């Protein structure tokens, strides 16, 4: 099974990817959080760092492009191809309220005729391979059959399907019937994405779809960075390794972002996902989120890991809508 790290805006940037590669390095592809073309300006330093080969060594990295303008897509894809990228990914999945209402990301799915014209243009003579990451509709899951017929017209590197609509965001029910349709009728290789939070979720997916060869995991890896190790090799979470990864990542954020304030903000974004992996302790969680400096933060983090090492962590099924409640044999 090929396993990919999903792009999470604001989290899986090059600092996170490099730290993850150092400690785990067990994914087949890393997807860069979406880049938008800028016809009227050059890329800023942050954007350039994301695509700079210096910050992506030892990784197969796929930049993700967010746009509804075919010519802008081709210009950016061409630029990336000249920088050595063999593949780019079209974002048709972002549900953000700052993206979808502009007809981009999952919002583009509302306009199938326009989307078809866009795909006609970018696949006519692409500068590199193109994969597509999509949701199954803008508003309703019954939009997907038509979208799939459109996707089937083009030679994609792969079709990555998150079986929710844009309106579902990340908490609505996963529609495995739509994913089954993709597995049955897609003319392109299909990759599954969505709600793989535990090894059991992955195992259930593989049992249900034995022909599936590609899986993309995002929030499950942020929650437990050792999840893919456990999928591939078995065993339990090694809290010492996870703590070393955390400490290394925090150090890198402090170094690159020049201080504690931004580093703490980044780490708290990650804790939003990872805290559910640890034993329940409301006081510790409150102290974690209120920490204002490095010493306060490191003190409470040390307590959280110490507690995890000596107590059996509770098993969390993920979040509402977890696919384990939906899968059927």
C-alpha cells in the first residue's frame, strides 16, 4: 500500500515535513499545502521555502495548486516543473470559507461545466503529471456520479477522493457508497482520504476494499505521528519517540520562526489534533493552551508525556462521522 501525507494548511509545511522525515520517513509522497498562483506578484519567502529543493531533500514532494483559472494553473505547473517537480496536484477539496465561496477548492465542484473546460485546458498539454484531490460534491453526495464522469475523461496521475461534500467540512458523515463508485468506475488510479485516525480504521478500509492501493492520511498523522509506523509494522505507540519528535519540532519552529510566540502558536495548532491521543486531564489541557512562554509550555508538555507513559491511553475513535461506524462488509 502506498501511503501519503495529506496537505494541511498551516501545519504540514516544510518545517513539519522535515521533522517528520527525520523521525519517521515512512510515507511515499508528501503533499505541500496549496499554493495559489499570483499573476501580479512573485512568490513571497514563505511560499518559496515550501517549494525549495533545499527544504525538501530525501522526500517525494507534490505541490498542490489552488485556482479556478486554467492558464494560471499551467503557468504555475510549468514553473514548478522547471524546478524539478514531476507532479502537481489540483485542489478540489478545500472546504474553507475563504476558498469555496470564491469558486475554488471544493467550491469549484458547484460548476461542473466550468470545471470540465478547466480540465480540458490543463490536460491538453500539461508540463508535468497532474493528480486531483476532490470531495464528492459541493452540497450533496449525488453530485459525484456526474463529477466522476468528468474526471474519467482525463489521464490523471491519480484521483484522491475525500468522500464528503464541501458542506460536511470534516465532521459530516463519510459516504462510502460514493467511494465505492469511484473504486468501481474510475478510469484513473484511486486514492482514499478521510478519517483514518487509528490502525483499526486503516485495517477496516483495506478489508472493505482489497483492491485499494493508495491511501492519504492527514489529521490521523498529526494526532499520532507514529500512526503510519504502527500501520506498517504493528506495535503500540512509543511515547519516547513521539516526545523526541515533538521536542525537535518545537525547537525547529523556535529557530526558524525566531522566538517563542509563533512557535507556541504552531505547536498549539498541532495539539488541537494530538491531545485526543493522551489520557483525559482537563487541568493539563487548560494549562497547555494557556502557556505563554517556553518554560510554561515545556513543563506542561513534560507532564502530559509522563502521564501517557504510565497510564493506558484511552482509545479515541477519531471524531463524529468516523468511518468505522459506516463501513459494512
